[in-house]
């Protein structure tokens, strides 16, 4: 991951230490400049520059020229990065201090869609509401949390959450993943009756999930019934979106839905309710599901959805051909 360190120059030594630790974890890291030009063609340390700036009364134009240069230079680094890490140590009797420059850099990161990590808790400062609105990820000094990828699933169903976790770990076993659920709406009927409705519902869930949680990926899963000829089939549709709005679509296998089931669905029931009635189960959609019940768990719902998620991830496994 490409990370730019931000924070008060008073924490410069800490920045150097954190930079080294992040690089040991395999990241590319940028931070404020070590040296700066003094207006006479000479390079001076950044600490010396800030001593001069602190003592000037504003009559040395080069001081403020250099300040402008340093600000724009660091904005470029924020643009380059995947994420910024704000070192908000205590300063000026404020716990977790976030100064003016750093606040600007966080605003730029927010605008550019970069992840914002905060080393310590959000401070009690006049701009606390704005900091809360940026939704930074507070890591409480645990740098390993930065390399953890966050996946938001637009469902509370434990079967779907487990399937997504298994799929991502199968595709990228060397990465650290954390899966969270998100309370979202599908925007389609409770029982979708076409592939089109299934895809639409999955897409709506994925987009809302990533937007509400600021995750690396959003995943939507939506079951749907599709009539093909005279027969009906149940399948699950999966949409995966990333923070750059790239989208992958996949599906599970298709499982036959007998006419006895379809007749009950046409009376207003969901497939999950129909399965509970016919197989004498309770809340089977959060356990075996249609796949498991119809095959005596030779194909479990979790495994079926896991394969469907993997098929959607092909968009991100081979982005060069999409």
C-alpha cells in the first residue's frame, strides 16, 4: 500500500520512526520533506526552517514561499497515496492534536477518496465535527490495522457473510480481511423473479454497503428465481464493487425450483419461507438454504455463494482484460 504520513512537524522524529515501521510491513511511504531551500540557494533542515519561520515577523517573503511550496508538495503526496496516516500525538495541551495543515490534507484525502487513518482518537478541537464527518479509521497505534482490507456486505445473513469471507481468503490468501455487515435495501421485491431483478438487487446492496462503511470492497448478494422455458431455477447473483467504482458480477449454480414451490411463491411467499414449510425447518435461509435442502447438503448454501463471489472477483483478479 502507498501511504503518506501527515501531522505536525513537531512530530518529525516520530514520523521517521513510523515510516520505517510501515516500510517493514511492506508499504511504500512518503512524509514531509527532510530539507528545504532557504531562499538563498542553500538547503537547511526542516527543523531549522521552522525555527526561522517561528521567529519571523512576516517580512521574509521566502519563508512563506517555502511554506506554500511545502504545502503543495505534500498535497501531491496525498494524491499519490492509497491512504494517509495522521500522527495525532498530544500537543499544545490537546490530546490527539490535528493542526491546520493536517486538517487540509485530510480534507484533500477525503475529496480524493483516500482512506484516512488516525493514529490516536479524534481530538476535542473546534473542528471535531468535521473530523468525525471524514470518518477516519482510528488504529490506536496498531500499524498492522492499516494493511487489513475491509469488505462490507449488504446483508446481515451469517451464511452470506461467511461465504464472502471464504471467497476473498481463497482468492487472496496472503492478505488480511475483515468482513462487516451493512444495513441496506435491495430496491427490488423481497422475492426477485428474474435474473435482472437479482442483479439489480445485488448491485444496489454492494453500492450502498461500500458507501456507508468506507470499505475497500462492497458486496451484494441477491437470490432470484428465473424461468427458462417451462422450468424455474433458483440462483444467487453477486456484485462486487471497489472504491474506484469498478464492478464485478458473478452467480452461483442454478438449482431447480419445483412447481410446487413456484405456486407457493406466486401466492406471495419468499423461497426461504417455502423451504421452511416444505422441509419443516426454521429460518433455513440462514443455514442450509435452497441449495443445501435440495441436495441434502451435498451443495451447501455457503459453498454455493462462495463460488459465486469468486466468479464476481474475476473482474479484479484479471483487471487488464476487462
